[in-house]
C-alpha cells in the first residue's frame, strides 16, 4: 500500500492504527475524523489537563528546563500520552501569555532570560542544527594516529576573513606540513570539492585520514571519502585542542592573513607561496627541522 501511495510504510501503519486497525478501517469514517483533528484553533494540552499543568509548574519552580520536564514525563508515564507534553508546548505556554495557561512569573525560572521564544531552524534533511549525518567521532580514530608516529593523518579547518571569505587549511600531524586551498564560500559542495582536489595532489600513503571540527562545511564528508578513500573523523563539540596542530598553524597564518582581512583577494598561487614559507620554517617541535624536510623524507621513503 505504501509503495502504491508513494508514502512511508510507517505513515500507513499509523493511519490504520488510529482508525480501528487493519480489519476495522473504514475510509469515510477515517476521513471524517481527520477533518475533526485538523480543526483550528485547538485547545492547548496544558489548558485541558489541570494535573499536567500543575506538574509542569511545580517542576519549573524547581528550575527544571522544559526539555527535562518533557523527558521526565515520558519516563514516568511511558504508556499514557495524556500525561505527556512536549517542551515546545511548555515554552509556548510560557511565552504566549494570551493562552493563559502558565503564569508569566515562571519565566524567571528559565536559565535563558529571553523575553521571546524562537524555535530552532528545521534542516530539510531532518538534521538538528550543528548535526552532521553519519559522522565518525575522533574517539574512533585509530590509536596509531594519536602518537604522530605514522605520517598521512591530517587536521583541517576553515580560516575566516571578512565578506564571507575563507581559506581551507590542512596540516599533516607527523610532519606539520601545511597545505592551503582557496574556497569561494563555505557551503559543503565548494569545500568538499576543494579538499578532493588537494587530496589528489598527494600519494595515497601520505593522506590516510582527515580530522575536522563539526562545521557544516563538511556535511557531505561521505563524498570526500568516496572520491579519495580517506577516512574523516570529527572532533567533539567545542574541543579545538583535538586539532592542536591545525589550531597552532591557523595562528601562524594570521601573520599573513590578519583577522578582518578579505581572503578572497588572494590567489591559489599566493596561498601556495605562504604555505611554502611555513613549510620551510624550522620548528622546535621537529628538533628544528622544517616540515618540508620531514615531509620530503616521507615521500622518499615510499618512492
């Protein structure tokens, strides 16, 4: 039925369940019920349940967040939806005082002191803000990457300038070798294409993995992996130290690209020149060898 109607099987299943089940379903009666359920405006769930309203208010006075209250209700009453309410309903009951459900004084118990409520943006792919589909955590990265003993594992990020200008920065963990890529903007299609182009400049033995933060510019990381056979790992939220080499390099790059500068004015040739200067600069962490010397030794070893 779902295939014939072009709908999800779960949609058909819910429609049958709410209208008498497989054997008792009647289309005309189901249609009539659907029109009744769709009538607006509807009474707020908290307005129709004094017990639920009192339970929510008491938890708010204990400084519980609406998300915590909604989760507690689901856990306390797993079988009865009458005793459950979503966190958005609680927020709306607080911020839209015309509903007359929850007293305005309860707003003072919220951690955020906003005077209005803005719902979160809905991603067309069904992802929550900041959420990347099928990401692999840095915690699943092989142990061999951690001690920097093996070359071929990179860290990456975007260096940001004015007027929505960006440079993709890549640093190899073992040698601290730097590569820079010009990107027109930070949408995932543009960034992934630039990273694929850079990856194909290197032997596969010297580009085995890439670690990035959770920026949405790598939403299409699977395309990068399919095109290059390079594994992508994502740092924990707000954990820039997990890409320490890259963060340090971005700091060095600010000597060439100050904050607030328009990065779009720089050509790829100029970026290559800057990268070469960094790669030919002795590094204390490399016993004052240069990244270029270390990297060239790795290239020679696989030749």
